[in-house]
C-alpha cells in the first residue's frame, strides 16, 4: 500500500507564475496568446546539425536499437535515433502504456537501465545520438491506481517517492475545450494526472529525470504533449537541464486553430510542424504533387508553417499513423515517395517513423509472457523496418551529401511528377503517376555516372545496381510508375565516385600463410561503426596474399581477420591499427609495403662510372618540374665493378640531375645538368647512354 503520510519535506511553490496568469488573461482577451509570452531567457537550443535525420524506432527495445545503430542507422548516416518513453510505466498490453509514467526509474518493457546505457554507448560509437521521448506533462491515467512495470505502487495522484497529490494541478477533470488555454494546460489530457509544472518541486523533479538521461549521454529529447505545459513552465524546466544548449530538442505541439501555438515554444527547441505531414497526405495521397515545389515550395514561406530554423517534419508519427491525419506505412508507394521527397527537400529536420503494422489502434508490440517486448528483427513479426528500407536508407545518405545546398533545377509535369536538384550535389525525380515517365532531365550535377540510390544497393563503400550518366548536366532516364530516381555526388560510379578506390583509401594485404579456406577483414574506420561480423571478404591479390581496399577517407582503421568460421586473428586481442594507404599483415607483423607491387616499370635507374674515384657518390635530381632533392641529393650504391647506381621513382617523367661526392665536388655536365628519360641512363665522363653497364 502507498502511504498517505508526507514522505519527504521540501518547500513547495504552489502559486501560478505571473507569466501564466498573463497568458490566461491574454487568452480571455483574445490577444494572440504567443505574443504575450515575451522573451525567453534561454539561448536557442542546438540545431540538429548536418546529419539531421532522426530514425524513430517506435516500441523498439534498447537492445534492438543498439543493434540497429551499429548495423543500419550509423552506416546509413542517421544522426539520431528516437526511443519510445523509457521510464517505468503502467502495465498493460497496449502500446501506449509507456505514455503513463509511474516513476522515473529507467525500467520498462523495452529494457533495463543497464540496457539503456549500453544502447546510448553503442549508438554513440556508431555516430548516432539517442533522443528520448520525455513524458513530463503528466503521470498515469489510472483512476484506481495500480502497480507499475518495476513494482511501484501508485494512485492516480500519488506516486510514492516521486509526486503526491499537491504536485498536480487542481482541475482534475478532462480537457473538454481546446479553445481554453487554462483548461488545456491545467486539466487532464485523457485522464492523465496533470503535473503542476509551475511548481519548483515539480520542475526540479522533471529536470532531475532529464539530467539523469543527459548524464547517461543522450543527445536530446522529444518533449511529449508540451502544448499542455505552459511555455513559461517549459522554459523554467529547460533552464535547469544541463548542457541544454548542446542538446537537440523536438517538441510536440499539434498545430490547430487554437490559442496555444507551436511558435510559443521555439526558445526551447524545434517543434514538429504537423501542417507539413498533412500537406504531404493531401499531395501524395491525392492526385497531384507539383504544387509542393512550385514557387518557394512547401516550407517556411507558407502560411501556418514554422520557420526553417525551428521546424521538424515527418510523413507520419505513431499517433498520426493511427488517426489517419497523415499517410502511413499502409499507404505503400504514396508513403515511400513522401519519405523520399521529405529527405530530398530542404524544409525542417526529418523524422522517419519505423514501427509495426496493426489493424487495432491499441495493439501493442509483440511481447513475451511477462509483457516484455521481444527484440524487433527484420523480417520477423509485424515490424516494418522502414528505417532500413533501401530507398529510405539511401535517401538519408542523399540528404547528408546535399546538406546546405539550395533547391535548383525544378521541373514538374504540372500534376503528378516532379524533379529538382540540390545545388550541384544531388538530383531527385519523383513519379506519383500510374505510368512511367521518360525524359531528359537538366541538373547542375558534375558529369559522370551516378547510381540511382533508390534502387542501387550500398555495401560499405561499394555500390551496385542501376546507374545513369550525366553529360553536360543532363541525363535521360525512365522513372517508373509510382517510383523515384535519386542521384548524388556521394554515389558516383565514375569518375572518382564511391565505386572506385580514391587516393585516401587503405588497401590491407593479409598473408595466406594460415591456409584458411576464406579470409575476411572485420573493421571500422575511425570511431565509426564496425562491419557486421565476419566483416567483408578479402580477395586474392598475388601469390601468398589476399587484400581488401577500405574506403578509409584517410582515417585510421581498426581491424581483425577471420576465416568466416570463427577462427580469428585479432592481434592477440588488441586488434590491428592501420593508417595510410597500404598495410600488410604477415604472422602478426605489419608493414606498409605492398607485397604484390610488380617490378616497377616506369622508374629510372641511373648508373654513374666510378672512374672519378670519389669516396662517395650522390645524385642530386628532380623529376619533371618537381622539387630538387636537398643537396647533396641521395647516395648511390655500388652495383657492379666500376659503377654505382640509384633507382629514381620517376613515374615515366624526365629527370634532371647532377652528381657529387658529398664534399662539394660536382659533375653538373658543365653547368647544364644532365637530362634523362626512360628506364636506364649511364653516365661516364660526360657521356650518356641508355644501356645498363652492369648488363
Ligand atoms: C490511453 C487511452 C485513454 C485513457 C488514457 C489514460 O487511450 O482512453 O484515458 O490512456 O488511461 C497516448 C495514446 C492515448 C493514451 C495515452 C496514455 O495516444 O490513447 O491514452 O498515450 O497512455 C492531444 C495532445 C497530444 C497527444 C495527443 C494524443 O495535445 O499531446 O492528444 N499526443 C501525445 C503522444 C500520444 C500520447 C500522449 C501525448 C499522452 O504522442 O501518443 O497518448 O502522453 C486536436 C488537438 C491536439 C490533440 C488532438 C487529439 O488535434 O489540437 O492537441 O492532441 O486533438 O486529441
């Protein structure tokens, strides 16, 4: 049983803040309410940054999110993953139980605190920040009380150890009239016990919960139901959160013809622009999409849309996929094309919803007998895995490759097909009609062959699949019915694209002295994600060696080798660390020499007669118009009786040279220097031949 006695002493602030009274008054007087909120003491919260896509892994367990960060989200370039609410919640089979907190213990049917911490760490390692869905407006909606997931016994307005009756607003009936600001912010949303967020104790308790998550390393929050928290209260809470300027925040204020508007909350962070998702349903779910990009196109210049700097967007979220306010996974191609559009367009920071299919709006995710959610796996149960769908995943890469560029080269057919570029970095064409469209598209892309990332598949840095060739900025292609085509500079087949090794790649050679039947390299670049074990196959390079070229971008590579059947060489448990462009591993010994280098054919070997009887011979030279060696140049060594030689890496270019004894005695061909081409030059008393004197 819970206790009715005061279980803690503290000072409470019971009165509403003056700001809230002013707001309530403003509402009564029909003054545009957000005009009276005044200046927030807060600096603008962090922008999401160039990797601004959030994967919303709805109802995923912490363990499954950790796995997805490593396997799909990190490699695809998602900047964030949003979790469902992690705190202790009421019990029940419905999905929405975790929107009814009963304590701030990190113990839920999605995982334990230890699993949560592991997820945060793993995602961070994969370059993905964790965003927590924070339910801070209310506690449970259980009029009869109950026992929470982690065993906390509670009553509707009493949560021992966290809140008691005085911590809730006194209205204690449901919101009936959304036109009444006071009612929306002080009465109960669907019977959910409404916290008195004007009280210092409540603010400190909420901030304590958020700060615990910040200490665990989360990157930001989605603030649930913030319309029901006065903006001034939200600002006060946010001012108590550590490092809040470095966190990414997105708030849920559903835009409606009501007094409380999203614009009131911009000082805390971004807000979801619901109008965006509604318009996408109208366009992709209806007949025409051309109007989405005409003029300035959908975004901040449209009336009733948040400014670019505050907008977060989605095609759908977990509420709208159920209430049909937007499209959802159930809309098939219309939905996928809307996701492609959202990732290619430049309005707001996008969230990609990924949950499970359902026919009953209340149906929860698949659980075990205890009610704990079973780790979602691709292809199992009813999970959609939208975040890992090839076109969506590759469009996250498109978005990252085109970040910061303007929309260019717009085209529409006047109804259901559109195309546009993102500066000289990308180009997308979307066909929402029932027939294919063939045409010549004009882009600002550099010439070259590009993968169509809608259909092409990326494995590490290697692409395979359909390509188009851009020439003079144009390409001709057919975009299938209800299909799309997207090109970007990060997925070029040639020249210099992801499909060909670049100058900053690392080629790793591994000796076949172990006689394994297969060789794999399992690796990560810098602090990026590890490949999925066993890693990638190495292929025969030359006798005794296999190799693999890794797109390391000049960064260090950590690696281990294996035979694909569980036999590993991980350098005695330390892994191997490589840098530069070449590494060769043979029985634990690492060198930076290419063991397969063919005998050089474009070098020059210069021979010099020892008839001068110098005690040392040096050649001072330059290749082509390159730099001279430092005086006295490089030493030549005895090669056969009467001759010294030196091989110069001339790459087939001409070499200009002079010889000396290292002590100031020079042979510079009478002041003219010597000039050599080809592979062999021999100098004897001023005479030059191209014959090897050592035969
Ligand atoms: C469930 C039951 C209720 C029951 C309650 C308490 O469905 O019948 O009374 O439990 O026992 C989610 C589910 C709810 C669920 C709740 C608690 O969607 O069904 O209730 O969890 O478990 C308003 C809010 C907005 C809110 C939506 C749903 O302004 O903030 O309603 N959205 C968030 C989340 C939801 C979540 C909650 C808030 C609660 O995204 O998933 O609820 O934490 C107009 C207004 C909008 C209003 C909308 C719908 O458009 O402009 O402001 O949204 O109508 O009423």
